[in-house]
């Protein structure tokens, strides 16, 4: 019976030395008879640095209805306070057309957009990691199925050899009885 390494080399069409990291990890897990599956979210979280986690949190908050509603209330309050409340007192902190508010909004957009893009890049990296992990699991399953097929084929071949041997033995016994009997 062929080893898992030989089957893997045949299936992948590569020499063992030419296997990439995922394929080598699958073979090592097969040799050790350990599970290969891992949660992509857990792996990505373990590899994340502070900036990655912060970008994810900012994107989660900035892309929520709570943020949109709160932001709309703050903008409306800014306009009412600067037009009516402070206007009645004779104080014009940021009167219409709200130039300071526009500056703050522009700065917020200039900071928020790259942070959201970082989070999207991180999500894309998580997706690539999930695809890699899925590939490892699929490769392991395929190799294990091939190994099982080979074992079943070996057992069937042994069983067929045993049946052929018994058939020959029965044929000899029948022939001996016919000749002697």
C-alpha cells in the first residue's frame, strides 16, 4: 500500500520537495493523524495587530445605523445652536453656511475613508485566509478519501485472491471425486 506522501505526490502531480506550505501542512497533519481544520476568524484575530482591530471597530461603528442617526442629530443640533440659540445671544460661532462644520466634516471623511479601506483590506485578507484553510481541509479530505479507496481496493483484491484460491481448491476436490469416485 502506498503512503500518504506517495498518494499526495501522485494527486498533486508534484514531488514532495515541491509542495507549497498548505500542502506540506496537510501532509504533516496526516502523518500525525491530527485535525487540520481551523477557524479563519480565530486565526485572523490571533494575527491582528492593534491598528487592525481599531480599524475594524471604527468601520463597524462608522457603518452602522446608530452612527448615522447620532451623526444626523449632532449635525442638526450644531445648525440649530449656531443659527437660533447663539444667534439670539448675538454670538456667531459658526453661522450659516457653517464653514467650520464643513471643515470638520471634510476632516472626518478624510480620516474615516482610509480607516474603512484598511478594514476592507483586512476583510479581504480574512477571506483569502479562509480560502487557504478551506483548501487545506479539502485537500486533506481528498487525500484521506484516496487512502480509503486504496485500502478498500487492497482488501477487495485480497478477498478476490482468497475466493480464487478457494475456487481452485473446490475445483480440485470436485475433480478428485469425479476421477476417483
